[in-house]
């Protein structure tokens, strides 16, 4: 009492100061509140639930994956054949235990002895103890008993699981209602929504709800097609503008104008949870009355453990007439959505982004022509209170009158989504080829590079009998706009190549040369034709030179100018002789029309192509200035017969085959070195891959070369027969030691048949015979006569090895036979490193002796060295030499 009086006296004495202090606090609070609303942090998360705009996904891709999932479900064996093992199992085992006790105590007078009662109480306790133990022992369950579900229950569970699998298969199969619209296929699509959740403060023990309304786009006049109405939410920090058609009169709901909901993905997302519930009760009491004490005690305990599903995501479909509706005065929309709940003991929904899918069937027929269907989509999100124990939700509210609605509902702007039909998807996303090029990557192997668009995963190429794809590592997808693959030259030129993409029909790989139909384009080459083919003999024994003249044909079937610049715009051509592809490179020459004085222009003189034609580097052969630029062919000749020295030149003077049309415009001449064995083929063809049959042309090939055969002679002379089935052009001559024309040595026996007689000694001096006929390349034929074999080359090494002073040149002399046939002598040393040094030498005394002079630098290291004698033909002969410090003659 005294303390309260003291406090009142203090307040009375300092009331003015206290009033001022409270006033300052009130002013500060008002300023802080004003600053909070004016300059405080702004909340950009809204209600924490954001729904992105709808996206249309490929319905066919989802259908293929669902079909694969359905086939896997059908393969599941859910009926266990061992369910009969549960016939002998117990279905219940109960163990209960309870303890109760009642105590009665009677107090006796002090004069009475208490010893009489005490032993009896002890005796009662001893008797009670075994009884109690027996009771407890009897309450225990038999540990050997098997507790399990009954066999019929197991069978029912398995049948229920099989029914659920059948239900999923039927759902994924899709109903006929969703597949048909009248008598035509129904247009379906997959809608995707990206939902982002960041639970704000105050959303504990709450469910995040996302609702989506879908309907067909109303047919409204253009001036009212996109009106704008502002909608202000109760939260001042959120302002939304809703786009949609103006309010109209309620429409009559019919079955045809409603969007059918086929499936929601995911329809449910659950976790397995374990719950343990324990309860314990205990009660006790006592009462004392006079000399009697009464007591009572009871104790009970219960423990439960069970496993259940804890759902994180739940899909739903709701009545579109439920207020507030997503579309004003329209109940024909289809409304669906998802609920996101906290799980695993958490208080809030897990934050993050979720991708939700909805498969719908629209009231539109799937037409063969390209078309689109427009959907109007409206979305909203809000929160609901969740009772974790009962797993039920209710409206979220608070006790504050000014903020009683805690759902934080947000209506997002409605928007239109155009959904293309299958025909339009196929047409827009089918593979499109813009550019094709290829290069050789080995013997009979080519690498093809394709540029274009819509090369998605799953794209395959069918060429010949092969199917090339990424799965078997035969095709590489660089991007959606580029791919490459390897194939054989035979498959490349044998026929059409087809690319099969993820969408659309298969497309023939082709460089379309007929896209433009202007007058100028019609005058350009639309097809190719070979007008001449000839094989020129060469002085190389195993190789001949093939030349073909190729001209262009325009859209009207007339000849037109065709130059190297035109062929550089096409993929690399392939030249075939018979059924064999001629290896690259080829020689290309621009040829003028007949009658013009200008000579042929080689492809090496042509201007370089634009950068956009990558394959031009292959078309413009790098060895075009030399017909024998083919390295493989050059290797087959000796250094004396270098093809670069005598390359066939472009010519239009070859005889025109019967039936061929002489070129009247500019044309190109293609040349290539081919093995002589291919010259016996009956035809030659020129093919440009990926350009269709118009760019494949062939021509008969006739080739016969002269034949030289020794037919006789005597000890002094030998006679050769020179013949050709097609005859010889004039002038005709044979070259050996000199040029022989028709006369004493060269006698004409008939058309294309000559006899050539020379001395045997002269024939032995020349291994080859040269035949010249007309303007063609000379023919080179080997000839052989029976002459005495030359002596065998040998060096005498049986005596003492010769010696030479260090750093001197020699000379050192060896003896032997046929030493004049040696063409090189080398000194081979091993110190300090293995070195082979050429030495000067001279053979004399009719090839029986040879004198060698060494390089002084090669004799600087003492020891045993090797001298190598290299003959013109046959293996090398080795001798040994010692290099010493002293002069061996001293």
C-alpha cells in the first residue's frame, strides 16, 4: 500500500515532464510510420505465388512417352504366386497389461500387539507374488507365431494394385471423347505453367493454391477484342491489370464449346511418412477415515506406430461456377489447378519453381490444312489455412477487422494463347536443308556436312541401306542448324539420301536448283549432259587420262553456258567409270564454244568463290594445274616419268562419238587419272550428289590401246608386231634410237597393223618402245630380247681389311667383278652418331677394280667402319675398313 502511494506521488510531481515525454514518443512514432510507408522497403513478391504465362508443348512428344510408360505398366506382374504362404499366418496378436491395487489399513489400539498381523501380511505378499508373475507370463504373446495379412487380403491388395495400373493405362490411352470431335480427330495440346513459390511471413501452416481457367477465345468484334480493365487488389502493394473481353451476357454452356481436361501432370506428389503416437494415463488416490486408510492406484499406456502418405502436390478440377469465377459471367470455362502443401514436419511450403503440365482437348477438329486455335487463359493464386493433424484446409483469416482476409488472393492478367494444329507444327518444324557439302575422308569414304534448321534430337539419315543416327554413333548433331555424317562414296552417288526429323515427313537431301523461276534462272543450267568422253594414252604403264566434256541444259531443254563458277555452287561431283568411283581430285577446265579462238582456261585461273560456298575448295581441284596431281597415281611412276612433266592438256579435238551433240555453248572439261584396268569399262558417268537425277549423266566409253608383241627374229634381228583394233591416226611413227616412219624398218601390213624390225643389239639397249599416233599422247610399251646376262657384281673382302689414317681421304682400292655397274659408294660410321657419307669413286680395268676417295670429315673417328657399294640393280655390297691414328704405310 505504501509503494502504490509513493508511485502516485511521483507521477503527480512529474506529470508535466511525463506528458512531454509521451508527446515526443508519439511524434517519433508518427514520423517513423510515415517514413516506413514513404521510403520503406517495397515488397515485390506479392503474395509469394507467381504463375507464368501458359506455354503450348508438343502433344505428340508427351503421347510417345506416355505410351512407353503404359507399355512398362502392362509388363508389371503384380500378382504374387506365393500368396498361399499366408494361409497359416495369424491375423491378430494382442498383448495387454494393466495394474491396479487397493490398500486397506486398519489402525489398532496401542495395547494390541502388531506382530500378529505383520507375518500374515508378508505371507499374503509371498503368495501374491507368484500369482502376479504367472499372470504376467500368461499375458505374453507366443513369439513363434507368424503375424501377417490373410491370403485373401493379400490377393485383394494385389488385385487393387492391378486395377490401379489398369486405370492409369486407360487414362494414358485417353478417352474417345478426348480423341474425337464429331467424326474427326480432336485437337489436343499440352499446356505448361511455371509456378514460383516464395512463402512470405504469415503463411505458416498454409496451402498455396494455383487456379487456372481455360476457355476458347470468344468471337468478339475487333474493336472490343482486347479491352483493358484495371483491377485493384485489397493489398495496396499489388496492382494488376486484367486483359480480356468486355463483360458479356452469360453464355449457355454446351458440351461442344468446353475445353476437356485430359490429365494433370503431376496429379499428385507424395512422401512416405512414419508417425508414432504415445499416450500414458495414471491415476491414484487415498482416503483416511478415523482408523481406516483406503488407497487406489491405476496406470495405463498406449503406443501406436503407422506409415502414411504425406502429399506435397495435389491436382484438382473445380466447378467453374464457383464464386468468384475466373471469367466474368461465364461458367463454360474449365477450371483446374494444384495445391502445394508443407510436408515432412515443415511449417511452410517448400520454396522454388515448379513446372506443371495440363493435357487438354479443345472443341476443334484436327484438320489436314494448317490452322490455329486460340485459347483464353486466366489464372489466380491464394493461400488457405492447413490443419496438419487433420490434413484439411480452410479459409485463411485473422481477428483484425481491417485485415480479416489473409488469403492474399492475386488475379493475374488473362491472356490469349494460339495453339497450332499438327499440320502447322509439322510444316514449321520439319527439317529444312539450306546447304550441303562433302569432302573425302578416306578410301571410298566421305564426310557430309549439312546446314539448315530443325535438326532436333532423334533426327536420322537414310542413305543406301544404312540408317544413321546419334544412337549408333554414325551421325553427329552439331546444333539445330548443322549436322554431319560419314558414308561411302558408293552410297553417296548411288541414289537419293533421306533425312527423317522429329517433326514432319522425311525430306530428300537435295540442293534445289529450281526455286527461282525467273527468266534469267530458266536460262541457267538446270541439268547436265556429257557430250564427249575420251581416254588419252600416256607414257605411264599403269595409268591413263580420262577426259569428259560436260555442258549445261536449261529449263527448255536447250544447251546453255556452263562454267566452273556454276559447278562451284554445287556439292562436289563424283566421276564414275563403270561401277567404280574415281578418287579425287579432278581437273576442271573452262572450254569456249567451238569455233572461238580462245583456248581453254584452267580452273586454277578461275576467281575464288565467295565465302558462302564452303565446298568450292574441293570443287576447284588444288592440282588442277597438273593432271597428275593425284598423289596416289604419281607414286606408281618412277622419278623419270613424273606426271607433272607431261600432263595431258585440255583439248576439244577428240573425235566425237556417234550420236553425240556437239556443244554449242561454253562447257567444262573434266579430267582424271584412272588405272588402266578401269579403261575397259563400258561407260562413264558424272554425278553431283544431292541434286537429283537432272545432275546425273552418263556416256559410252570406248577405249583400245595399241598392242606390241615380239613375233620372231634371228641371232641378229628381232621382229615386233604393232597393232590396234581401232587403227592409228596419221602421222604414225615409232621411236627407239630414232624416229621410224613407214619404210624399211616399219612396214604397214594392214589397217592398224605394222611390222617393226630392228637389230637385237639395238633392242637390248632400249627397254621401252614409244609409239606416236596423231595428236594423242604417245604410248610407252616395254620390250625385251634374249641377251647374254651381265656378270654378277662382287667385291673381294676375303683378304686383310684395308686401313686408312684418321682424317685422310685415301684412296682405298678394292677388286672384284662388274664393278663398273656400281653407281654409289657410302661410308657408314657409328661414332659419334650413325652417319652415311657419300664417297667419290672410279671403276677401271674393265670393271675389275674400283678406287674410292672418302670425305676427310667422315674419317675423323678411329675404329672399324663399313663401306657400302650400291649397284644400279640388286642389293648393296658391304666391305669393312679400319681408321687408325698412324699412317699405315709408315
